[in-house]
C-alpha cells in the first residue's frame, strides 16, 4: 500500500495474526464455521500480503490481476453462499473491496501520484473515488457494530471452551480485519 513503512508493517502483522487464528478456527467440528474461518483466513493473509509497504517489496505487474482473480472467485463463492446465510454478504463486500484495491494497485503509477490526486474532477472534486468512500463508510459502520458486540455481556461463558471455538475471539478477528480494511482503503 502507499503509506509509511511502520504502520504498514503493523498492518501486515495484524492481518497475518488474524489469518493464523482463523486457520486455528478451521479445526472446529461444525462445517459452516470451518468454511467461514477458511474464508476469513484467506482474507487475513491476503490483506497481509497486500499491506506490505511498497518500499520493502513491489510485486511484479502480473501479481495484481492474479490477486483480483483470487478475490473475485472468493466474492463469487460468497455471493453463492449468501443465498442461505446473510453473513456471507459481508464476505462478499470484503472480497469485492480486495478486488477493487487490486485493480487500483494494478493501474499505472501516475494515478497514485500527488499531482493526479489534485485533479479530483473524476472523483467528485474530493480526490476520493465514490466507491472508496462507500467502502470506507461500510467498514467504519462494521467496525463500530463489531466493537459494540465485543462488549461483555452479563454472566459470561458457563464452561471451558476450546481456544478455536470462542465466539468473542472470532468477533475480535473480524473486527481486526475490518480495521485493517479501513486502514488499507485510507492509504489507497
């Protein structure tokens, strides 16, 4: 992404740790939860790779179309799964946002220069494309709602729950990916 190196590496670490935890969640016995955790692991690791600061590594030109194809396939899978479970609509938005960012990163370098940002006529005069703004609003709302859901409820869990089966950790995982998505969209 196009930001300072230190926050970029922190974002890489956050997304990679989230992806690793989602892999742990895939050991759950429930097929539906395993599939969701697998999609979230793909998203976490994909975000980690995309967040590597450009000063450290610049992917070859062919990497961005491959990246867009992988997340395009994930978006189609989420669209198909959304027929039976509305939770997959969020996966659809997240995968589509990754496709959008990959396409934006694949565009020529002059589109990311400060001089081009001043020519905001194509972006409604604000310098931020309408789609980026809509995605920012969606993920900001998602982060706020997810944060509220993490607030402790009265009573708490009754028994010992396996590490990968703790619902509050799964929610924290999704919250951290939402925060990561916000950071990535802001640095586009």
